[in-house]
């Protein structure tokens, strides 16, 4: 065994979206960081659709950016189409989405990682963890290298004992063309519970064989909505933005590329039904649970048999490729069947498949084995993030990676962990859901999961989270300066609107009327920053609902702040159901608020717990 002479503070295993954010956060907070990946050529690979954001996911990306993460900037730098979704609905459910240049996203992120101070990238596969007592001390690789580290973040994605399926054929691998990891055996030996999940991806099509005249065109928004709070204030002397400016101006044209839509039909459905006996999901070959909210085309045809058609989206994979992603057609049917049903869709009658769709099943660790910091309960200094925790999607993975990287760095500095509350961000909702409730299917973020949606809008993530990030040493001075400037502008404009009268009302009261908006106001009320103007309008329009949410947060804060002592023995709480005792022991909640959100725990259980704690040890 060769021991690398360099001692690291944080070791990040995996270079997907979770690994990238974890490694950058740790290094930017001053920790010597190692990123280890099985293949340096697939750093930040977009294994499925090369798109970032969408409903609720866009909120996550803006929060990642507000805290100093990289996903938002990387998306703005490499996007080929930008849209704001749900613009006709309320501000709480609007969210940005971008189609990215698949390879450009990957290459730029790799360059950012390679350029980051205190961060080393190395190729290798983890074989084992080095643990002394209950503290992690480093890792061993399959090539016999020992890396020393004070904290380890595991972000292995879909590669643990991964198996890919196309019809009755299967092969080992977490992604077509890549290998597999047996590291889950190590986790089992350490006492971690390991279960199975499944995900899938659709075929990729040759754009030259698509008849776009039979499809509906879908253009991006003009001007394009961006993800990063810094993108509209580029300055040559700002290092964080200089990289973005150089890539955006020198490497890419400004025009956006269109996406296209078409629809399946009865013939499509008949072909799929005729081939269900060759689908590994319906034959019982795949044992893992698939994503309910991103179903395969087979699932759609079976579960929604009453629907005459299903919409599909044809989305370009990059500016310099003819390859198209057919969104809405994830499948694991045999290649012959894939050709048949794809060619039954208008516009795709003569289409050529460049890559077949396939399903992947893989190991994951139920996230109830984690603290809210994403540190494992079994081993101190060991953190899990990404699809290893049962989530689905780049954005969910990146959000976890960011928090895991921050907390790994904080632990190395012997500081308290950073916990984002449910009232502070979608990141807080995501992690609390995972560690409190667990998941039996790939977890996907939705706006409906957040209780305080009007407070957690995508337009105010910087006001909510940038200072929190600065307090732990991640967000830059420049980012905080701009956030404070924005907050001052909002405060000033609100004050003016609340003190200036119009038609017997203050402008603020006048704007609360549903039929009134900014277009009725004098030009003097328009600021040079449209985001400030829009945010003030949203705050005024929905002030009553926002005040109600703030009151709810205040009411529930007492439960959230009331911690559960470490000496509590749930088995000894008289009158509490055995089921409740078992669940509380399993989750080991940090507060009464978290305990109240555990599935199966009711108010009477919380009351009994409160009496037990009040009596004392």
C-alpha cells in the first residue's frame, strides 16, 4: 500500500454534480481538498438530459448560486436555451430552466475545478475507508493508494453495484460506457443499510434525421433569464466573474437554439404494450424502485391508459452536435422496440437512434442514517451526498454536495455544522425530508414540498442565504456587497411606495389591488435593476400571505429550537407506542420540530416525549 505524502482535510469521492460542489465549497473555505473520480474525462457529466433547473429545481440552483456554488454560473456560461417556467402563475412557483451544451458544461466545470486553489483532482476508485474508532481517517483505492483525510464526502451517484438494462440484455455499469463500483460492500460491513433504486434515460436521436416541419417549435425567452445573481454585473476585476465572462464571450454565440415538441399516439401505445413482456421492469428483472415523477414511457402507457397521447420534447445536446435528447421517452425496451415506437411519433418517422435508451439499477443508502449536516450517524467525519442518498436529479445532488462540502470543512475547523432550516430554503426542505422521512423511491424536489413557498421564491435566494454562507467563509465579499446593495434598494423603494400617496391611497396599497401593476406607475419608480422592481412588487402584492407565513414560522420556531437531549431513551417513555419508539430511535431527531415530522409520529407521541424530557434524566 502506497501512502500519498500529502495530507488532506477533505476527500471527496466522485465527480458528479454533488462531488463538484462539495469539492469547490471545501477548497474555497480554505481546506486542502482531494477529489477522487473513476474517470477524469467524465467530471460533471450530464448523464441524462443536459438541462438545469425547472420547477423547484430552479429554486435549488439559485440557492446554490446565492451561497457561492458553481452550478448557476456554469449553466449561464454554457446554456443554449433559457426559459422562465410558470410565468402565468404566482411568483412562488416560477422557476428558471436552461438547456445546456452538454460537453461545454462538463469541460468548463472541469477547468474551474482544476483552477481552484487547494483542490487536487486525481483518477482512482475507492476500495475502502480508513477508520479509527468511529472517526474516518482517509481512504484506500483499488490501485493500492492510501489518501489521508480528516473528513470524507461520498458522492458515488448511480455506480454502486450498478446494472444497466436494455430489454433482456444487461451489463454492469452506472452509465453507458462507464464502469461500476463495489464500494457498497464496504458500507454494509460498516453497518450501513443499503437498498436498491432504479432510474432510466431515453434514446438519443440524430437531428439530421428529424423532420422538424412536423414538430412544434419552442424558443427560449428574450431576454434570457439567468441563474447566477452575478451574471448581470460582470466586472473585469472580479475573478469569480472573469471566468464566466471569458467563456460566455469567447466560446459561445449569443443566439439561443430552439427545442421542439411532438406527441405519441395510439400506434405508439400499441407498440409499447405489445413489447411489455420484454421490459425488464415489467418482467421483474429490475428489483429497484423507479422515479414515480419521471416515469418511463412504458409506465406512462400502463398507468395513464386513458390518455390518447403524451407530449415529448426534442432538445439539442449541444451547439456543435446533431444529437438530440427525446425528453419524455425514458425506456428500457429492446432496441428493436425502441426503433418501432420512436418512429411512430410525428416528425420521427425516419429517425436514426444514436444511442439506445436504458435503465440503471443501483445501490443507495437510506438517508435516515444521516444527521441534518449530511454526516453519517455511524462514522464521524463521513458525509454522504447525491444519489447515494436516494435523490434524483443534478440539482438535488448539487445542493446536497454543497452542504456536505461546507460541513466537512467546518468539521475540519472544529466549528458547528451549517443547517439550513425549512423556512430558509428549498435546500433545507430537501435535506430535512431526506434525513427525517427517508425515501423509498428516487426523491425529486417540488414546490409543493415547501410549506413557505412565498418566502422561498427564486428571486430572493440571495437575500435568504448569501450572508449565511458568508458567515461560514464561503460566499465572497463581492457577492455579499451586491446582496446588501440589492437589499438596500428594495428597502428604499418599499419605503417610498408606502409613504407616497396616489388617488387617496399609498402607492403600496394601490399596487395590492389585483388589476394594478408596475405599468401604471410613473417612470421614476422603475429602477435599473428589474429584479429589484419585480421583487418589491411580489412582496407588496402578496404581503398578507407572506405575513401569515412569517407568523407560522414564528409559531413553529419554538419546536424547532427545542432540542432533544442526547440522554433520551425512547424505549423507556411510558405510554408511547412501540412503533413510535422504534421510529424515533431510528431517526434520532435533533429537535421536537424534526420529531413531529417523522412519518407515523403524532401529537400525543410528542406530548409524551415532552413530559419525559421535562422530568429530566
